[in-house]
C-alpha cells in the first residue's frame, strides 16, 4: 500500500510532492493527461501555457511557466517523489485504504492529495490559439503588467470579467468590455463599477469572431454582431478572455463533496469530505487562481496528509 498519491502536477501538486518527499513518504505524482470524463489535466498545469511569470517569489528577473514547473518538479524528485505520466482513471474513497485506478490497475493508498487544477474557458478560435501568450490571456493578475499604456479588450459579462477589466485599468490606456448580450450577468455593484470607470467602455451585442495580429502579437480583433449589424474591427494590443474556468473535478463527483460550481468543497484548511483525501490548488480555489497560492495550498495539504499518516500509524492501520 502506498502512503500518498498526488493527482496533479501543477504548482499545487508539485509543492505537495516536495513536502511529502522530504517527509520520507515517497509520494506517487500522477502528472496528468486526459481524464475519463474527457477533461485534460495538463501536465504542469496552466503554467505550461504561461510565457512569463514575474510574480513568483525568488525570480527577480522572471521565469517562464514551463521552466518554473521543471524547477519545482526537479526539487521534488531530488527528495524521492515518483512521477508517472498518467492521470487518475477512477477513484474509490469509500473506505480505508483509499484506491486510485492508474493505467487500468487499482492502487491502494493511505492518503490522496487532489491537485487537478482548472482549465480556463476559451473562445475556441484558431486565431485565439495562434496568439496565445502573444497578446491573448485569461489572467489579468498574471499578465496585466505586460500591457502598460496599451488598449485592451476584455471578453465576458460576469463578475470575473468586471474584475479583470477594472484591474487592467491600472496598466492599460483604455479597456473595452465585449459582451454578446445587451446586459451583463455580473452583480449590479460589479457592473456599475466597470461601466462607470473612466477608462472602461462597453461594446454590447458583440462577440470576437477573429483575433487579428502581425507576426509577433495581437493588433486587434474582428467583432461580429449578435443583432445583425455589420462586423466591426477594433485596434488593441491585448485580449483577455474572462468567460470562466472549469475545475477538473468530474472524476471525483460522487466520491467527495463538490460545491454547486463543481469546485471541491474544502473542509477546514485542506481536507475534503472523504477521510484521508486532501485538496490543493485551482480545483478548490475559484477566487485567487495564482501559482503561489496553489503552491501554498499544496504545502498545507502535504502537512495534513503527513499528520493523517501519523494518526493511522498510532491506530495500527499502517
């Protein structure tokens, strides 16, 4: 029986692996891949599509997302974590020991840390993919500082879109909210905060049909109309897509308690509704969604798993 299986290899899962490996738990880290539900648990998490990270402590000159993931992974491996290029295919948290299905084989384990992350929802345009990290982003907090004195578009109509737009006014010369309807889904207070901001304007009944750019980066967008008006081309230096995130949690539905929005319900600090199952990162955090907060949650989950293992030993279960 394994002592700990960590499902996920972003900053949450890998930080958990560092702490667990240093505690001589020899954790198995399931790096990722396509889950049985069809969701992609990206090996390395969303940092793998982040070109430049400037706000992770210890890197005054910045670091690319993939390089940061590699450094954290190497640190975990140095202490003895074991890494498999595979997702969890199924789980059974109904009793002790817990079970995780890996490559068609059920593996018993005393504890589990879930760090499967979340995926940003994208528009699904080929041009959007072409200019990813070259002007197209889904995280204003991560990338806003790269767009000083630039005109920006924010796509979306919920609270997150309003928050992103207001945040980006710190850097941008102008922010335009693009929404496919004639009223926002956001709360009244958030909508008014955005609409009344002197740097923000709104284009109603519009959606992005194509991201425009040159060989290097985004230069604008072609906006189609949802009410039959002609297409409109607008100039901008960046496009922030703020239409939500989808947590990679479907595989756990029915095994642990999920919130209405399908994020994992956190019990206490890092526990879930199932004994011995802990959680870290964006699969539980719908608010901050930062590499550093995910890493901190990974530390918490690992320390809680270590404490649980000590309790199991005292009970004679290990």
